[in-house]
C-alpha cells in the first residue's frame, strides 16, 4: 500500500492546495481530475519531489526514494536530435555505464515494439510530431519501471486510438508490475473508463478518492467545471460524460 | 516484424558508424600530430626526426634533440591538451546552458584570463611575490578565470541558475573584464603593452614540459568527473523539465559542470593565452559526427578541439617560415566562417 501525505502546496508563491493524504493499492490506477489551475500538476510535481514542499511517499511503511517515482511533466516538447531508442534507454540512466549491455537494448527494443514505436526507433526526436514525442516519453517512463508512476496529462497530444492504447498500457503496467499509477486527465470519460478511483482537485483542496461512479456525479461536476453533465452508458456499461454549457443543454437529452 | 526490425537495424548500424567516426577522427588527429612535429623553421626531415627519437633527449645531435624534445614535442603536446580542454569545456557549457553559442570564450572566461595575465605582466615585478616570474602570469590568469566563473555563477544563482541568466551574466562578465583589460593596456608602457598583446594572441610558443604536465594533470583530474555525468548530460538534452522528471538534480549537475569547465578553461588558457572559437566549434563538429549521446560526443569534442588546434599550429608554421603565427590568430580567422556555418545550420534547425 502506498501512503502519500503532503502539506499545503503553493505555486509561484500563491497557495494552491491545502494539506492532503490518500493511499493507493499496488496495481491501482488513480485519476486526478479538476478544472484548469486547480493544482493537478502542482500535486503531481510535489509527489515527484520536484517542489519546495516535502511530500513523503511510503510503500508498505518504507520510504519511497525519488528514483522509485516516475513523473512525466505536462510540458514535453523535446528539441533534441537523440534517437527514439536512445531516448527510451535514458529512462534507466542511473543503471547504465559507459557501455550499454545488449540485454538492456533488447528490452528497450521489445518495449518499443509493444507500444508500436519500433518503426521510428532510429528517428531523431526532433523529427517526430508532438503526439509521437509524447508516446516516446511515456515509453521512456515505462522503461524506467518506477514503483509509483505520475503522469500529467499523458494523452494531451494523442489521437483517439493512442489515447486508449496509452492509458491501457499504463493500467497494464500497474497491474503487471504491482506499481501504482496516478494520471492527471481532463477527459472525464477516459478517467472513468481507465481509472480504478478518481481524485478531484478543486477549490484549493483534494477530495478523498473513490470509484468513478461515486465521484463523477452531477453534484461534483457542475460546481467544479461549471458545465451541465450528461451521463450516458456504452454497450459495455462504461460511463460517458458529455459536457454542456450551463442552461444550454438540449431538452431532449434531459 | 521485418518492417519493425529495419529501424532497429538502422539504429545499430548508426551506432557502429559513430564508432568508426571516432576512430577516423583519432586517426586524422594522429596524422596532424605527426605533421606538427615535422613542421618547423629548422626543416628536420622525417628520417632525422626518427633518428632523434631513437637517440633520445641525450642523443649526440644536441641541437636536433633540443629542437625536438624541448620545443616541438611540448608544443604539440600542449596543442593536444589545450584543444581537448577547450573542446570538452565548450560541450559542457553548451549542454548545461542549452545554448549552441555558449563557450568559455563567449562567457568571459578567456577575457578574465587575459585580464589576469595583463595584471601580472604590468604589476608583477613591482609586487615581488614569492613566485617564479615565469609562473606569475599563468597563475594570475588561472585565478582570474576562476574568479570570472564564480562571478557568473553568483549572478546566475540570484535567479535560480537559469541558463539564460547564466548566459547573460557571462556576457556581462566578458565585457567587464575586456574593459578592465583595455584600461590596463592604456596604462602600460609600449614595452609592457607589447608583452600583453603577445600573451593575448594565444600561442603554443610558451609551452614547456612543466606547463604541459600542469595542464595535463588538470585535464586528467577532470576526466573521471566528466565520465560520471555522461548520461546525466545526455538526459539534459531532452530539456530541463524532462531531465528533472527523470530524477536528475539539474542544479547540482550545472554546478559540477560549471566548476569543471572553469578548471579546464583555466588549464587551457593560462599557459597559452586567449584561444577563441575552439570551444565553440569543436562541440558542434562532435555532435554532427556522433550525435547527442555524450558518451561519444564528449571524447569526440576533445579530439576535435585537439585536431583544430594542431591544424592551426601546422598552418601557423607553414604560413610563416620564420616565426610561427600564433594559433590564437589562426583559430580566430578560421573560426569566423565556422561560426557563421554553425549559426546558419542552427537557423535551419
């Protein structure tokens, strides 16, 4: 069990979040949702150890070091001519010597093949689109194999197909590696579909995380996002949340 | 699967080609070292040089041995060491500051060395310090370089050591030391002014085995620290935010690299004088040959720095059969078109 307990967080000198505490199970994927500026990125950066505030993270009572926490920032633009495969290898930079063992290279190649990136393995990062760069950086973090993975809007530049495959890969990683994944998302439907629990960050605080059905309700969405949600169900029972501007929803949909 | 295997095969082939590029650069450097040893006003042939090598420093041909062991070999060794120092320092600077135009020269370290040297030349004899006269100038140049580094770092620290602040601080420090140097030149007598100007030219003529050993020892001391950070420096090429998120302490890396850069620059310019453009050009050539993987880019930058300076030494001797043209002048003249090429290449992205 992961335990995360943090003090009040600030951004640029302004208070953003009040003190918080929550727990995650091994194999769990938790979504962090909230309106713009609520503090999702601030929360993830603090947990990753990238802010002035100290946020202790423990796994089964033992302190988790920074090396065991993976973090993908929201701003991902890369201006380096490093190849895709070199970029993925950097995920384990602490464990690499001057010579990279062939088995590590083979492992990186296998991961690229698994994520559908093998055909661009030799391409420089600067030659990739924003979406391709984002997929490579997700691959890099997966190659890092952290115990706790923090992803800040990892699907922001991805097309529909790759949004689904990226979130699916993250969930598979959490299950297979016994790790935990916290993913900040704007798309509430994707969050409801892929995350075991959802944490709402809004109005200067974090609510307690719970299952998507319990957290993503009209009572939480309307005041926090200032939209009128319409809840639909797919054939497989997955929840779809369609936002409408307040007071402008089509009467037939009510 | 065959479609997927092709790019990976290409990646492996490119890695192999980079290894060949390293070997080729080293081979070209070896040829230039030989050319540098063979070139000089005394006109020693390859066979004569070989005889002198076999006879050793105490051989029967005292004049020839003196030319080879006391003049040519120390100068060639100094060109290798100084070039390697400047190439490494340039690449470290460009990586930690994420700026393709950063170098020890553009950030004011060389200007500070010039000021330190001028200070020693102008006031050294009057101070009567317990230091041999021929060492006072390099010591002052060394200390001034370290002082300039500290100044740039302290100014940058006020704004969280952000790369753009460090670059601006470096430019300010460069103009500051250049102004002070101009003041000293204004105050100097014609004879002293001539000494200062000669030092500023940047020449290998000042080299001897003692200076080679000192500069070589500083370079050797820096190498393990550079080797330790090769992956961290490569990760920094992905951008500061990405590198931090990969667990890299970017501020600590910048601090270490800045300190090493200062030591390398001081080791290079203190005994030879101001040599521009090598620290700027060598990293670009290295990256174009082997890419941004610093396991290869750093050694190749060192080799390219040594290659540029050795070439300049050979050209300087060939152009002027009497007294060799100082390498600082050659690198400055040749460096301008190279710099333009770098800028245009960078603009094209």
